């Protein structure tokens, strides 16, 4: 199981995925990955969706 983040607005769980060089969050747990060391997770203040940001 990879990295997961709970949305504070609706309580939905999002899992981190990678396709090529693109990182994204999805509700599907299959093939989720661990959080890379060079990144941190932030939440969009309007939507509450998780996003990656370089440290």
C-alpha cells in the first residue's frame, strides 16, 4: 500500500500514483506509490484536494 491522504472537506481517501514523470492522486488504491523524499503534500485551500510540492 502506498501513500494515502484523507480529504479534510469530505473525508475521502486519495492515493498517490505516478505515470511517467507525472504524480497524481486518485481514489483507487491499486498501484499506489510511496511519497518521494523530495516532495511534501499540501491541500488546496478551496477544494481540499491533495497536491505535491517540492521541499
